[in-house]
């Protein structure tokens, strides 16, 4: 894969934004590749982690934010544990997801941000996770209606799936917190 | 010994046996776990992935509830543990960040003083392996593969509790309980739990690799500390078998369940019936 990157397309504001969110200096990455070597899901990614880091260094906003990679990342922190330059690739992935989600940028991995949205909606609604609603909504909105339905009877029989929604978690207070978080995030940038 | 206790959402649902067995073991060891009142979901990877302020807010609310008790906060779920511990570390250092997060909490205010601990390390450090030397039912002859998962030891705690690449805490505990710990490479390699719903094939490949390694190492069971890992390895094991085209039949136990057995607690009080892959052959060995 080759890239022709004219100066006019290097978005240094994007790089600054990622550095501010992740709290680390992207320029320190010297492309050793340890992040990619240790990443358990790199085999399924469009761009492996070290290429994403390079993309951020070069201000390649569109390519990076519309990658499937940032959504496939499993947040396992292996990369950040091994990075010899303390650049925190896992933190950079978090920052990229936050930017991409806030701007509604599309990627080949739409199911993942969808799941994040549904999960948090469920927390906002119930204060705690309500698996039936969570999986139900996810299946419907992702178009895989019967996905994993065979798991449900097994889990129910073992007492691992609650039919009723959970109680607790100060739902009223949480709703306000969710709204406040949006304002706080906007303030930060 | 008293600790504030944050079970997290899964210990009230898919990981009930972890809660049941942890409480039974704690009672036997003289540890009092006081579940904090009205706790909320920590947000897992979903909050940290898309809204940093929200993730910190969700954590701070729980930390402030524990703070009121003045006790350290015990958190058994690795995901919740990571979220609340990293939030506590960040918020204890950064007063201006703490002030902004508190602004979103309205009725509560976190002062930055809560210490977060995982029960495995509470047992290792606060109780000590010497205190559990008198075992009614040691795990003699049982070969175990301790599986730490990703986020128990990553990112490293401040101060670190275990090595992130080759942690030893669970190994030492299982040996102290009389088991034979078998070495295998993937002891901290991601099981894919975080992408179990969204990228099931990827997760099944990772989980499958782990299970094959445990089997190759001749483990009688895999011992876990995390509800997500347990769900992937146990609940989804039949799917892994279909994908690999071979039988695995590997029981996946919470460390508290095995510890409970070794301490002489009746197996019916340790939630073994809730495991999907039958632990019968493990129980028969002891």
C-alpha cells in the first residue's frame, strides 16, 4: 500500500487534538512495531496499530478516523504495556474513538459504535446493565435478529440471565451526569 | 478486615457464581465485604471508548460512595477494577479534573481518597498465603491453568501489584492451595471478550487458541478472575468447539470457587451448578 501525502493534506490540528486527549507525545513513536506484534486482534484489522500511530503522526485524519481498526481494538492494553516510548497506543485508540464517535464518522465497523451507544443508553435508562434489553436492541439495530438466541435458554437455566431490569444506580442522577459529560467534553476541547 | 464492595453488573447476572463464591471465601477468611449502596454501572469499555468524561463520572460516583465508608474498595470484575482503579489514580492526582467531574455529579463529590483493590491481591497481600496453610481439602493432583486475562495487570497499578507480562499472583495462590500450575504462553493474552458480540469469529479464534493451549498443557481446568473471560471461555465454549471442529470439554472455574473447595466450604455453596461446561470431573478429583 502506497500513500502520496501532499503537505496540504497533513492535518496537524488533528494530531494536536489526539495528543491533548491521550496526554502523550505522538512524535516519540519510532515505529518499532511492538504494539502491532502484541496486538491480539491485529490479524483482523485493516491498518495495524503501528500504522494508525504513523497516520496520526502524519495528520492523516480521514484515513485514521474512518478505519475499522479503532473499533476492532479490544482495549486489552498489551500495546501500551510494551511501548518502549510510553506513547500509550491504547490511549490513542480511545482518543480516536472519542473523536470519531463525536463526529459520527463512518467506518467499516458500524456494529461496534452502535453497540457502545446501545450499552450506554441502557446504563442511562437502568443505572446498571440489563442484558436482555442490551442484546435485544443490539440484535435488532444491527440486523442480526436471531444472533446468539441459542445462548438465552442456556443462560436462563443457569440463572445467569435476569428477566427483569436491574434496580439501583441512581437513574435520575445518572441521566444528569450523562448530559453533563457532553458539556464537559465540549469544554475540554 | 472490612472492605467496601463493588460487585459490578455481571456479578449480579452472568457471573453470579463469582459473587457467591467470593462471599463464601471472604466469610471463611474473616473478610467482611460491604456492598456499597446504589452503585451504578462502570461503563466498561463502552464508556472509555466514546466518552472520557462520562467514564470518569460513572467511576467517580461509585468511588465517592465508597469514600464515605472510609474503607478500601474491593472490585472482583477485572473490567470494573480497571475502570475504577485508573479513575481513582487519575482523580487523586489531578485536582482540577476532579473538580470538573464533581460538577457533573451534582449531589455527590469525590475527594480522591478511595483505594481500589482486586480480591486476588487482597488475599495475597492483606490476608497472606501463610494464613491459608491449614487446608481441609487441598487441590492435590489437580492441574490448573491460571488465566489472568488482559486488564487485571494492565495498565500497571500505582504501585504495581503484579508483573503485566508474566504475573505470578494467581499461580502462587493456586500452588498454595495444593494445585499443580501448568505453564502455557497465553496466560495474559486477550480472550477477545470485548469483541464477543461485535466480532464473534475474532473472539472465538482467540478463545479457541487459549483453550487449545490449556489442553496441550494437560490442564484439568482453567482458572479465571474475570467475568468476561469466564463467559467467553465457558458460555461460548460450545461455539468454539464448533468452530474448531473438535471437543474441548475444559471446565472454567473462578479462583474463588477452587479456593472455597480447598478451604472446605461445601461445593453447593460455591455456585458450581451455574457453570456451563460441567465441572464434574474436577470435583470428582478432589
